[in-house]
């Protein structure tokens, strides 16, 4: 009798031990799943919102993309803009005309610029703004992107187009679908003609993560856009003015383009964009500037005597 009770007790203890083991295994599995979900959520959030974990700890970078350096060179403007930015502790990368290719634009969001000055030729086609590259056009290159109107063919003049002197042009859909990475709340200053004649290009940059896009609503001369952009940078970078105030003050000072009467405007026109103030950099400038120039030979580092 005692042996039977003892056996029943042992069986009950074994069953209880199995239940405890199963319970502990379940707890461990649930804990692992929760950890995986938490890590995945953090990684997705970090990818979609890069500004939340980069802006406060990294050096702010600015790019000057000088596609006009051959047809309308202005080293005074370039040097003035560079000095202004470096005085404000920005790392400044300068890209002359030869660097401005399709692949350059494709990888632009990955460079981490918080301010981009696009001194580039631009035009429009079917209510879409198009940015020039320096890469000669070919029907054999980038066929898929041409098929989906991400890349087009552009020329400086009708005469050159007839002669076959044609270049690849960046369409808004290229910015949305072919550029790699996202812009880190960057401010885009698009100095070329018709940059905001239509909002298509501005919308594409904003969809890609830019905070605001500033440009002209019609044709503009190189000298006038250089003058206006110098004043704009003074207000945005040196005086730390908000977007709306900086653009308004700039137009009061330089006025519309004297020939085409185009004006500088911005997109989007939300209160958040209008009141945005570009944050101040927080890192050592000289070391970083030197390292960037040394590690990327494709970036032309401006000499002090230029």
C-alpha cells in the first residue's frame, strides 16, 4: 500500500516537474520573441527616422555641387559660401562639374549632408523639373530608368541638341525611386532655373527625407542666383534665421531676377518648414574636413588661394 502511494507521489512529482519545465521553456521563447520584436522595431524606426539618432552627435556637413563651374564659373561665390559655412563649423565638400553624374545623384542621400547647395543647370519638361548631369546621354545606358521616366535627355541649347550634344537629366521619379538612402532633414538650395516652377522636384526631395527645398519659380541668371544665395546663406547660417524669414529678407535685398522677374520661394509652405532653423554643428571642423578630402579623391577640395 505504502509502495503504491509512493509511486503515485513520484509520478505526480514528475508531472509537476515537466509542467515547470514546459512553463519555463514557454517563458524563455516569449522573452526571445519580445526581444526580437523590440530590436526589429528599433532598427526600422532608426532607418525611417535617421535624424533622431544622428543630428545631435554627428558633424553637420554641407555640399556645394557646382555644375555651372564650366559654363558660368564664379570662384568668388564658391569661396564666400565655403568660408561662411566653415566659419559656422560645417564640413564642406565641393563637387565641380565633372563629378556631377547619374551615379553621383544616385548616392547623394547616403553622404549625410544637412545642407546641399545645388548650383546646377535645370529645366522643366511636362511639368517636371529636370536637373542636368555632366554625363553624355545614351539610349543604351540606364534603359530601365529611362523607360520609367526617371532619367531624360537634356541639352543647353536647341542647336546643341540638334548636334547630339545631349546629357542625362535627373527627373523627380529618379529622386524618389533610384536614389539610395534618405536625406537627413537636409535643406536643399536649388540655385538653377525653374526649380520651383512646378513642385514635382521639391516634392520628390521632401518625400526622400529633405526638410525644405528652396529655389526659383522661373528662369534666373547665374549672377543673380549667386548673389541671392550668398545673402540667403548669410541669413540661414550666420544669423540663424528661420526659412521663411531668410527667404523673405533675401528677396527684399536682391529682388527678383532683373530679366525674367522670377523670385526665390520654398516648399513645403507648412508652418513647420517656414519656422525651421538649421541646427548648429557640434564637432571639430578642421580634422573632419581634412579626412574627407583625403579619403575621397573624387571630391575636389578647394585651395585657400582659389
